[in-house]
C-alpha cells in the first residue's frame, strides 16, 4: 500500500522523489516478507522505505523543520508507538505494529536490576547486541554474526570476507524452508540437539555497505554500497538522464535518475572528490580532489582520458568547462585559478596545463565560463569573498601566464557568494550575483556596472549557489527560473528577479548543511548533496505550483506594500522618544516635500502637484524614511533608475514615481534593518568607561559625530527607542 501511486495533484514547487545514499552510522532495518527485499534506513532527516527489487522508495511526513540527527530508537513501553531522540533535543514519535511488554517483576520494581554475571564471549569488539526469538545475537568489528542460546551457549556463526564492521542486523519476517544441504559459508558448533534454522537477514556495515544473508544456502549478496564519507559533489549530464555523485571517500558513482538505477562507479584511493563537472558536449567528466589533483574522465565509462593533473597546492573547490569544451578551469582553497586547454598533439586532441594565477586573497566562491558577445570565444570569470570579480583573457594567455582582462570590486560592505549568467530577458546582458546581505545584483556584462539591486530570498541564510534552471518551454522563452541552495535549503525563484518575496519558495533539504547543487538538462529535477550526511536528494520540479503561489501573492505593487511597516494602510515609520510616540508623515508627504524643495519654497505661484520626484531627491527621501545609504549605494540607486530605459530608448530617466520608489527602497534597504547588537557595538567603539564601568559618550562628541557622519543618525534614533540600560550619554 505504501508504494501505490499518489493520484493527488502535487501542491508544492519541489517534492522529494528519490534519495541516493544513507547514513551509514545508523542501522538498516529489514521489512522483508517472503522473497521481498524491503529496507528501512535513514537518509539525512528522512526515513526511507526502499523496495530494492521493485526499485521503489517511500519516504516517511519529513517535518519541514530542523530536528537534528537521529541517534537512538526504542519502542514505547505502554502503547504502539516508538520514539526517536535527536541531537536537537527533540523526540520523534513513530507508530508501530506491536507494543512492547514488561514483566510483572519489572513493573513492580523498575529499579531493582543489577549486573550479576560477566561472560567473555570473544576477544573482538562487539558492535551489535540484540534478541531474536529465543537467541542472543551479536555482531562485531570483523563482520561476524554469532548466535547464542538463553544460557549464552554458542550455537552458530555467520562470517564472510567481504563483510566489514557490523552496524546493524535485521531479520526477515518469515523463516526459510529447511535446507537440503549444508551451507557453504563458515558455520560452526551447533550446541543444541535441535536443528538450528535462522531466518534470512540484512547486515549494514560501517563502510556504508548493505548485504543480504540467505541462511539456508549461506549466500551473501551485496544490496547497496554507498559513500561512507561526506558527499560534496554532484553533477548532471548535459544531454542524458545521468547524475554523478562524488564522495570524500573517493567513491564516484553515476546513476540513471529516470530509472533510478546505478550504472557505473570508480573508487579513487588517493584522495576525496570535492567537485564535479560535465563538459557541455557530454563527453568528459572532470573531478577535483582534496589533494589538489584533477582527473578528466570519460563521461560514460569513468576511465581516465589523460594522466591526472596536480598543479594546485590546495583542495579543488570549483571546476567548470567552457561552452565549446576547449577549456577547463578550476579554483582551489589557496585562492588560485588554474586553466587547462585541449590541444592537438601528434594528430590527436589531448589536455594540457595552460596557466594558473593566485588571483584572489580570500576564498573563491564561483568560477564561470561564458561566451563573448561579439564572437563565439569563451569568457572566464571568478568571484571571491574579497569582493573582486575578475575576468581573464584566455586568448592572450600563454603557457604558464594567465592574463587578467578586468578586475572589478563589485561590493563595498557585503560579501558576494555566488555568480551566474542572467538569461537574456531584455536587450541588455547581465551577470547575476547574490551576497550575504540577502541581496541579488545585476551587472552589465561589458561595463560591470551595477544595474539593479534586488531583495533576494530570505529563508534564514543567504544564497550559497545559484543555477539557471534549464527550460524546454518553447511557447514562452521569456519564462525562466532560478534554482538555488542556502545553508540547509533548496529553492526556486521566478525570473526576472524584482524583490517580490512571493516569487520564491524553499524547502529544507539537508539540515546539517547542503554542499552542492545540480539541475537536470531538461529542468525537471534538482539534485542536492548533503555533505556530512552522505546523501544526494532528487527533487521533482513543479513550476505550476510556484507560479500559483506568486499569483496568490498579488500583482504590481501589492507584494511590496506588504513589506512596509503596517502595509499600505499603516503608518510608514514611527519612532519612540522618551516614551512619547511621534508619528512621522506618510510616504506621499515626503514626495510633496521633495517637490517643494526642488521647485523652490520662495514663490507665491500655483504649484503643479506630481506623482514624480527628480532623481537627485532620492537620497533625501530615503534618509527621511530612516535608510541612510552610502555614497556608493546612492550612485547605484540613481544609475539604476537613470539608465533603466537607455538600452531601449537611448534616453536617460530623470524622475521616479511613487511605485518605483517603493520598490527601490525595499530592494536597497537592509533586509532585516539594524539590530540592537550592532548599535551597541557602535557605542562600544565610540564610548568610554566611566567610574562605574558603564559605557558612556560625551554629549558634545556625539552631536559632532551625528553632524559629521550621517550614518550615525539612524543608529542614535534606534538607540533612544530601545533605551538600552548598558549605554549612557554623559552630560
């Protein structure tokens, strides 16, 4: 019944459809009935029921909230439920089919138990101890499963050379037929006069392997073999339904994600896999390793296409091919970018090292290939936490000399985190970035001028990686979407980005942290890698649900009104001063005041009231609303409006209306405003300790700072509003 198809319409933009891998530090449980092979195991924060023969999965009411790591499970002592405790201090309740029972003695005296005997059964460490029917069963670090009777007399042992340290043992629900012949594996010493018949069982080991043991013929069959260390890399084939998964244990696996079938794998013993990338033609798969080496593999067989390269002195963090598959670029933890090139040598094409450059002084967040606007030549950019966007001149680069074409500082305070080419939704071409202040920015691909700043998704943590979702929609090519990951979530964003919060949705995918993102070539699936939880999740995309949610959020300015304090009908801004509330004028009044100032106040002529204000009045109105942008932000805001129609009309915009101003304000102001902690930190720097140990500041010094540094004005107003007892102004 669990695997019957759900006929209901999917209501969410993303729904979990398959999980690759499992948490090998926890047990794998058997739900077999007869010859069925049904397993229950934990993957990240999801309980998976997996029919291995039928190639089906059922996922147990994930909670859409962080519950922590599952650690121990027990049956409830008085009803048909089980409880799981987690690292987050919570209990997960599971329904069971049979409640546990307690003996009369234990119910009367629950604390009367004590150790009465110590029985040494073997020298090797025991890892599993359980009761099965009338037997005591143990598992150990050598992969041995031993059976004892109630008096701890040895009955039999199952062992195999391929079995590693045992993590869990789970038995079939029905016993097999009596064996006709003696088993082929190591079975020893039946001490009982009755013939010993065990049921088939499942073993899981600490090296992430699951095996099926048929006791009647002592047959050992490997059911699953997954990554036993962090899975940080995932990549999708550009033309086929293939997904490659790389692990820090050196395991590289390729799956057919349509049929959910494992195809091929390769184990690298030298180092762990950190990043993966298919070339756009689908011929090569490049892998970057923790020891700085780079392998270029055949995309189907995973055989090496050439000898591995090792020109990096640190772990490889990013790797990418150019659109024509002629270049391969990588970034490492030593802040360097290295480029490889395909060349013709002795009549055949091969890869060789071109050049490398220590181009950043902080971690590199993205490397990105593109195409020149006036030719088919590739472009290469890198983005670092040093706020530098660097473009390299590949044509002018030579052996061991990587030429920098442009270096632009694209942020003043915020830290850029990811980079992507923006779809051609207008005449102008853009580069899209996201920063740690929850802002997304569009830069002209040629001038690198910031053309728009927009409020991005605000789901607890900033965007870590972004990818334009491939689309096969030929009827509306302007309809594009963005896939992204945050610290622990995966989400979708409707393009073009405009700051509307209803055009985005996100779901928890890996509570312990998501490490990588990949999208299928047809845009139907999104894959996320969970790092230390050793899993990759496949998410089915439902764009209709996302479009419906955006429509329900309202059109035009309605979604933006909701982001203002009090909404459209409420007061726009309020301050508390000495417990007396002072109401500030509404935004419309600010527009009238700005018009008065621009027209001049020393006149008796009839004034023409307009819904627009000149661009030079934008900073004044922003400050009147409590937002004090830097001079660079002011320049960005004015340029954003001034050149908004220049590409289409060739003319500059000289004024802005109320609706566009609201969008400009919401998109540029801090996403969460100023916190009291930040204000206190400012006074810690500005003030000094008095004789009582309180942090104080001289009134004259404060007034001088407020007059000279306008950015302190808002902080001071909020300080008076909160009236912090830890700060004082000296008379």
